[in-house]
C-alpha cells in the first residue's frame, strides 16, 4: 500500500471529532469545530482558498503557486515558501488539517464543508432531481449559500479573474432556473420585487430583464413592462452600444401585440467546477 495514500485515508478517522469549514461565497471565513479562525495574512488565506476548492484532493505546488502569485513574481524558492505556509496553516487549524504527498498537499475536510463545492454539487443535483419540488428545493439550498462576492478578502488574481466569474455565472444561471420554476408555478406577483432588485444589481444581464418583463405582463402590468423595456434598451445602448438581444426584442414585440410572452430558456447542463482541475 502507498504510505502517502494511507496517510490521507487515515486522516478521515477523526472527522467526526474535528471539522473544518471554509466559506468562499462571500467574505472569506474559516472555522474549526464551528469556532471562527482568523487568518490575518492575505497569502495564507489565498493558499487555504486554493486548497479548499479541491478539498480532499491533492493540489500540486505549481497549482498553489499559480493561485497565490499569479499576478506577481513568485519567490525564489516556491516549494519552500509553500512549505512555510503549510506549517502556518497547520498551526492555525490543527496538524490534521493539511496532508502532504510527493505530488503536493491536500486539505483534509469534507467537500460539503466548503460552501463553493457544496453549491456546485447542489446545482448539479437539481438536474437529477425526480420532480419540480425537489429540484427547486436543491436550487434554493444552493442559492442560500451565497453571502456576497466570491473570494472577498482573498488576495488572489487567479481566483478573482478565473474562478469567481465562473461561480457567479453558475449562480445566476441557477437563480434564473429557480425563477423559471416559480414563473411556471404562477408566482408572478411575488417575483416582481425580486426581479426589480436583481435587474438593479445586474443591469446588463438581459436574461433577468426578460424575466422581469414576463412577470410584469403576467401580473397585469403590461404598460409597466413596456416602460421597463425602454429603460433597459436605453441602458444597453449607452453602456454597450448595441440593441437588446433577440429574445428581449421578441418579448417586446409580444407585449406590443398583446400576446403573452414566455421567459427565455437556458442550458442547465451539469458542469465540473474548473477550479477543481489541478
């Protein structure tokens, strides 16, 4: 038996007594046995964030270096610097927190205790849910994990430029999927306020505007929907210099023709989080 693999497997024996949680979907936080742990050094938070995105899997030194020093010159001896950070993490989190192999390091925690990984699993599970109620429940549970901007407080250009946009797009897609389920269930009035807030937060996301126009129309507010279309059209023209996309134009034509428009369709294909590929 490979002794390094045996070491990693043996590390799971005390998970019931020792639990590490890492929050990445908003302000960075970490807790051991539900007690918050403060990591004041920015690079230490970046190292832990990269490890947490592949919790339970070995992460190479090269992958860690890319996440921590992608936007600046790396130290002369990257491996030694990474070893130093690992020693500091073990001191802060417990010696059992970090495992090592010749290939790299592994964060010894259940992926379910890393909110970003749990979010991805729940969204993927929604695709396989047996019915609409179960599908919506998994989506709501996933969306409730979000607390703000991903990786807030983690100084890593790599995470900010690559993983954060992917996670945000996955979040918005899951949110639109849940909105579609609610539209299908006839919860139009309940969605108006939520979609007004969402279009204010993401003013250039045309798929959210499309859903707002649909729910306004289905709530008996066609004139309001037409006025919102003009607001959105002017904003897109000013900021992007283009016309609304064909889906929005189709909804606008339906509104003018007094036809009931349908919300846009989206792809709900299961995806693997790219940050887990080392």
